[in-house]
C-alpha cells in the first residue's frame, strides 16, 4: 500500500512517449545513425499545485540524453508562450537537420474532450473548460514535429498528478486519454489511460526513474525498454500502476544500438530459440511470480512472452493484485482518437460451442463445416470434442486433430492469440512441428493492423484484424490472418491461412474459416 505523504500528494504520473516515423522503413536511412535532437521542458512552479520532481525529472532526462548523443535544449518553468515558441523552433530545427527528434515534458497534464494537454506554469485555470485556451494541446506539438518530415520522433510527457488544478477545480476524467499510435509511432503511458500513478519516493517519478535506468541497457530495442519498465513499475507499485503502450513502429530504434544491425535466418537463431524454449518449458506452469518475471526480463519480446505475461497476470491476481484497466476501453466509441483496448474473456463453460465453415479463398466454395464444443474447462486448458482439440484460455493450440493445422508445436502452445487487443500491438511466435518424415521450424510476426466491421454467417461484428506473416525452415511463406471481437465472442470470428513455396510460388493452402453460429453459456461482461 502507498504510505508516504509524497504518494498522497502526487498520486498521478502519466508518461506518454510518442515515437513517430514518416515514410516507409525501406526508403529511410537507419534511425540509429541519424542525428539526435531533443527538447526537454520541466515545469514545477505552478501557483496552485507546485511540483518538486518535475524539474528533477527533466534535468535527469536531459543529462541522460546528452550522454546518448542527443543535442539537448532544456527549459525549466516555461510559460504558454515560451512553450509554443520553443516547440515551433524545435520543429523547424528538426526539419533542417532531418534528425531523430525527442521532446520531453515533465509537469502537469490533463485531458479534455479526449485530447491531451500540457500545462504551462502561468496557467490560471479555475474551470476545466479553460484548459484549451491556457494549456498546450499535444496535437500542436505532434503537428510541429511531423511537419519536419524527419525519420523518427519521440515525445515524452510526464504529467504526474491526480488533479493538476487543485481540489477546487473538479475534472471529469483523471489521467490522460487513450490515443492510438499513428503509422510509424510508439506511444507509452506510465499507467493505463484514465488511471493515476505514483510520483515515486525519491528525486524522480517512479516511471521516469525506471526509464532512465532501462535506457542505459545496450543493444535493447525501444519496445523492450518499455516492456522492462512496465514490469518493474508494476512490481514496485504492487500492481497499482501498470504502464501501457501503443505502437506502429516499422524500424528498430535503440538508445544504445549494437555495433552491427543485421537480420539472421531461422537456422542461425535456432540455438537462441532452443535456450528460450527450454526456459519456458521449465516455468510455464509456475505458481509463483519470480520465474515468470525472470523470463520476461530476459525475453521481453520473446516467443513466449505473451503466454508468460498472461500466466503472471493470473498468478499475481491469485495473490491479491487488482487489475488496472484502460478507462477508455468501455467507451471507445465516444473517443475519436482510439479504437480502444479490449481484454479477452476466458469464462468458458462446458457446453459452449462454435460452428465454423471452411471455404476455398480462390473459388469461395465451401469445403466443410465443423463444430467445436467445450467438453472440459480449467484455468489452464480448454478441451474441445473430448480431446480432439486442446487449447489454452487465449486460444493457442496444444493439440489439434488435423495434422499440421497452424500448430502442433513441440513444447506447448505457440502464441498466435494474446490476452489484450489494441491497434498496433505486435508480437512474435515460433515453434517446431514434428511430421511423419521430417520436422521444421515456423516463425511468425503478428500485428493488430486495425479494427473493422466484418460480416460472417454468425452476424456483423466490430472486430480487431490481426495479420501474421511467417516462414518455415523448409521454405514455405505463410500468412495467418484473423478477426476477433473479444467483447462479444470468446473465439475468433474468421481465420485465413495461406501457404506457398518461397521459390516455386506453389500454393499449398488457401482457405478461410468463418463462424456460422455459437453458443456461450456465460454472458460477456
């Protein structure tokens, strides 16, 4: 439990990081060799609710970025006019130098009508409706930077308090608003949108303190920096604060890049995968958090990281941790800047059934129909049709009665399906399949590419679309696409699977499974 005066005084700390890239990755120079420019602002001298840590956070971040090769401009206790002018000049400088841009703000922040605002020190806000006129709209900042047409931008907003205007000015929604990352962008919040977070007990905020630490790890991709920060903050806050990200990055950015950046084949990476697989097999049934935490620190974007995170969530919940939910998830239809975040519902019951039809994508001819009925359900396993198919609660296959259908993996389920869906989320899956005469390795990269309406025999749904692009060690190119509406149906609505030879182009599979009807004994909540 929080027990310090600082925690009570500084209950909210929302850190938003935006990485945005213009153009395609193929046409850009490496973001890790481009010039690095940063603008850092720390506001603490507010008349109503002054902040002690904001200038400290800004100074620490400026020093860190300087050591990492950024040319840094810093301002402390900036007025609205100074912030707007400084942001404009920063955007102009980015346009001239075509460098990587990083903007960092520590101070008060607020949301109004789903938009996020940075609060200058001269703001005299006595009513929430004055925010638009007296604060700096985040959109102004993003437009200034994206107009520079530079390779990539980072925007860090550490707005760290529950109510930035004091008790006399009620606010309709705490925290910052959820926003989906534009193309080539990573956004990271210190806690889930609409939630509060801790400012920490030392000179820096809890999230910023961990970010400053993890930024120093060499050879770590930007997404992995934030995943490690998320794990650390969650554990240090005892589950009261869980950072959140939205991403659409196409290039890998490193604060401290490796000496050589190159891709490796499935064969070249097999030893590393075997080591990761062995560790995962030894902890996948863990009933204590420590082994799962260790795995996630070592492999934050690993081939089993989504499975490990799901397991850790359950273990911590059993130990009393209360879930932190994205506030906008239940009302994203009202928010024009996001498609929302939806967590799966795993409350399956024996007797739940799902009927699908399989069609040929080329001819649209129906090939067959089949029904999957839950005949056994535990916390860790779902058994369909008395053992013909076995999956984990997220939907990943342990056993399938059709040889070679999308899985059949050694060492447990491969992570095709995840616990939480939002536009831009991405992950990888890798597994080995044993056939009658040979075995092979398959690897996929998955991404939630959007949300769209889909009409199938079971009805019309507003669904997340997930694209998986993969390859096998035997030379096949794979595409696995699925549509899922976790708030309405526990299983996928439709799945498309295409497999062809990488050299011959020969088509091995070209099919689509669609949900025809379903029965769920427990309501979706």
